[in-house]
C-alpha cells in the first residue's frame, strides 16, 4: 500500500512538473516576422499604410510559438487610429515542415482598453511588447 501511495505521489509530482514548464523566449526569424505582418495586413482595410513594432514571442505549454506585437494603421476614416496590439501563434505541428508555418490570430483588440489588456496578458506570458519606435 505504501508503494502505491509513493507511486501516485511521484506520478503526481512529475505531472505537475510538466504542467509548470516555464515558457521560453523565442527569437523569430525574418521569414516568420514577414508571415505575421502579412497576416495582420490581410485583415486591415488599408494594407499599405501600416507600421509594425518589434514582435515578441514565447513558447506555450503545447510547443506552439505565441507572438505578441503592435501595429499602427489607418482607421476607416483615413486617420491613424493609434497603436493596436495583436496576439497569435505558430502551431507546433507546422515547425517540422519545409514550408513557412501559418500564423493564426488569437486576438486583435478593437479599442485602447482591449489593447492595454492584451499588452498585460502578453506580459504575463513573458512577452514584452514595447511601443512602436522604442
């Protein structure tokens, strides 16, 4: 009976250790950054007048690469709407292929409050997203 309790305790500790793996910062390649920027552009009304900040990235517990960043684009009224954040991911299943992985958008806020919340969420994941130009 003691062996059974020890085994369950050991397996439980190992399982907790696997869940608590710390996220690691990831350096994106120029090609990956290009995929991220093209994906964001494809969702904007004016795809030519957009400026991007440096994205930050980390790994998730599933092995996917989580990317957070900022962009500055024109609104539908031809004026600049200010900096907006985004969060997306490269799926870990794509990393073993010879093709560039697809970038999936998770969140693109629609206002400043949502942008601020997303920046905080990214920071909690270990991704620093500096303002554009800094």
